C-alpha cells in the first residue's frame, strides 16, 4: 500500500471520530481489504507470526517465567539477602 493512501485512510478514520489507537490498526487492514480483495487475512496472519517469531521478543516472556520460577522456589529472597550483605 502506498504510504499516501495509508495517511489518507488514517486521517479519514480520525476525522469521523475513531480513536487514534484503533485508526492506526484499522487503516492498514482497510488498505489491504481494498487492495487484495480477500487475501488480507493470510497476510495479516503471516505478519503476526513473523513479528512474534523474533528471538529478542521471545526473551521477554522467558525472563518473566524465570523470575516466577525463582520466586516460587524462594531464591529471590536469598538473592536479596545476599545483595544486602554485599552492599551493607
């Protein structure tokens, strides 16, 4: 989709009263509907999978999971105590 078309669709959606957050998501989808006539669902699913499949984004939930495991195991309290002993 041409960026100018995206901007016009975005401005049109904002001018009819749609919140900016939803207009930023609806403008590309509306552009795909107008351009591809139905293949947009496959494109959206593919883009979502590619966006989630990046390694740095996968690290965030793994750090949260590691923190929860350490918290349940009680190692977090021992780590805080160890840090207090080192610092004073």
